[in-house]
């Protein structure tokens, strides 16, 4: 069974920030990679999502959520999954 202890509590106040996200009216597919993309296509897809995040008033809340929840896929808080994984690895090495 998965260890869910690192996830934030499922109360509205924990996720209220999402209502103000620049992505609220966007398609989920814009932030999650379709299967089979080549490296250049992957980079372009992620860059487009990250540009949207660059306009977002709650980008910090989004990133904090993604890091706490260890979101493994998609662009969250202006970072790709690979960038978040590196950030988490760097934090654990520093600890």
C-alpha cells in the first residue's frame, strides 16, 4: 500500500489556492506530457506549460504542493517533473 502520509490534508483551505491558478480554465493535457513525445517535442510542450505558470499568481503555492505531494508527472509550480525531482534530490543531499 502507498504511503500517503506526506500528502497535505484534504480540506478545502489546503487547495483553495487552485481557484486562482492561471491553469484553472486550461486543458490538463497542456500540463502533462502525452506519451511518445520526442525530446524536442517534450521540451516544447513543457516550455509552453511553464510559460503559463509564469503568469500565475499562485505559482509558489502550486510548487509547494507539488513538492510536498511528490507529484511525479506534469508541470506544477513552473517546474517539470524532472526539475522537481532534482530539487527534491538536492534538498535531501543538503539535509
